[in-house]
């Protein structure tokens, strides 16, 4: 294998891993937050190097504050899908295609 081919595989693997992480984060935010907290807790154990503990503190997920700015979406009052449509919005109506 040439160096160029190995670099190409490494870039593709990095892109696939990043897209999988993004998709998992969007579809299962509670699960990924739990995993992120577990990794941060592991890195922050006593006896670790200062740099590793600093990385663990940076990875620690933010706690939900209860206001609409944190994006937790647990109460359903942050203007998500349960909100009523505005007056200037009209719902889409799809009709079956009629053949002449």
C-alpha cells in the first residue's frame, strides 16, 4: 500500500466517523450525553495528568438549566412541534396526481 492510499483511507474513515457521530448525536441526544459524561468522568479521575483532567472538564456536558435557551426540549414548551402554527403560516396540502 502506498502512503497516498493509506492517507485516503484515513480521511474517509475520519469523515465516516464524524458523520456517524453527528447522526447519533442528532437522533439520540440523551444517549450521547450519557456517553460524553462517562468519558469526561473517566478523564477526570484523581491521579490523572493535569492536561487529561482539563480535557475531561472541557468534555463535561452542560447541565440543563430549565430555561428555553439550553435546548433540552423535555418540557415541550420551547416552541417545538407541539406549538401552534403562526397566523402567517399555512399547512401544506398534498393531493393525489390525477391522470387525464
